[in-house]
């Protein structure tokens, strides 16, 4: 089992702050909690989100194991 933690306004949008989820990879895990299509589109993570696995950026560490903590951090851009 992995734990997913939503930061910022995502917890209000998806209705939870942290949840235990089981899945084979990061896309599978996020798709189980992102029923509204806020984070994923066409099986890929939308721009504007940083995904951390145990505090390490997904681009550096992409494999998930039982006991891992996955943080989803929305990036807000102003201009």
C-alpha cells in the first residue's frame, strides 16, 4: 500500500488530504484518486504538478514500492 498526500487546493477539489492507495505504478495510483481528471489527462500527468515519491521528484525516482509516500504538489503560475 502507498500513501498519497495532496497539497494546496487539491485536497478541497478531490475531497481528501491523504489516502492509502494500492497500485502498480504512479499513473495507476493517481488515476484511482483523480476521478475528476484534475491531475491526469490521457494517462499522463498534466503540466502544473510536481509529483514527489518519498520527497524525491518523479523525474528522478519513478518506481513506487509498498510504504512509499507520494506527494502531489500543484504549481500556481501568476502573470
